[in-house]
C-alpha cells in the first residue's frame, strides 16, 4: 500500500512538469525500478501511467484552439506506427542495452538545453524542407517512445518548438492526441506479453492524470513565459539528475 501511495505522489509531481517539458518518465521509471520491477515491466507500467498524463492534458486543452491540426493528424499516424515498432523492440531487447540507451539519452538531451530566447513564445512560419526534417525526427522519436520513452517527451517538445516553430501551448496541445495513440499501440503489445504491473500502474495513472491537469491549467492561465521558465528549469534538472545521480 505504501508503494502505491508513493507512486501516486511521484506520478502527480512528474506529470505536472512532464505535461510542459516532457521527461516525466525520467522520474517515474527509476522509481519503479527502485521498487524492484525489471526494466521491461517498469517501462510497460510507466506507459500505462503516461496515459494519465495525456488524459489530464486533454481535459484542459480540447476546445481551446491550441491544437495545430495540420500537424496533429500526421503526428498521430507516425505515433501509431512508431509506437508499435518500438514496443515490439522492447519485448526482444536486452536489459543491459536498455540501460545503455538511457545513458545515450543523456548525450542527446544535454545539447538541446541551449534554446533560443524566443523559442516557444511566438508562432513562426515553417518551410517544406523544415517540415520534412521535423517529421523524420518525430518518427524516429516515436519508435524510441514505444520501447523506452524516458526523455522522449522532451525531444518531441523541442522538435515542435525548434523545427515546427510552435508556441509552448501549441506544442503541448498538438502532441497530446498523437502521444495518446502511441501509448495505446504500445500498451496493446505490453499487455499482450503480460508486462504491466497493474496495482502500481493504476496508481501511477491516477497520479499522472492529476498532475497533468494542474500543469495544463497553469500553462493556459499563466502563459508561455511561465511555461518556458518551467521547461528550462525542469529539463536542466533532468540533465543534472542523469549525469550525477
């Protein structure tokens, strides 16, 4: 019972920041590993919890005009395909390789901390070559999301902000539906192979729904400047945690 309450509390905090900056899995997955779950089960259980992050966000963003549908639809298609491919890789992948991938993610996330001052504050126009590059990066990230996911939300956010030139609210809202579809496609594979710890997963699901709703509400009411500050601080903290703890 104590573990379930801890998972709920940590899930709430992780998704509060995760809805804005991504990277919630970098907090929740290590916690599940700490409780003795094997890496594959920890990742699969975290994916169930992540569905709560989507649920809470959608409750606030749907109908508010922040979703950029011209990107949301292709993102959704890529997410379904990539999520299924990635989840299939997890079933076959070596546990030591998973740990190596987490270490590699450190090297990918750190350079992305140096963001432009106007990034995410104002929507800007894009070009076809820029969109194509963005879709390639996004698809590669969906595959990674399917089999591991830790830090994938941050990479997706930076792709939408830096390449597709969305604002923070647009980037968050536009990614919710595709991400939910990717989670579902991955969960089908995980559940089929019996990899989900249901008691911890449901606790994480409820906690992440709560935190996500609060984070999305504050992003809408406080504006992009507030979201950018939270994003910068949280992602920097993720990098420090991965390097030194």
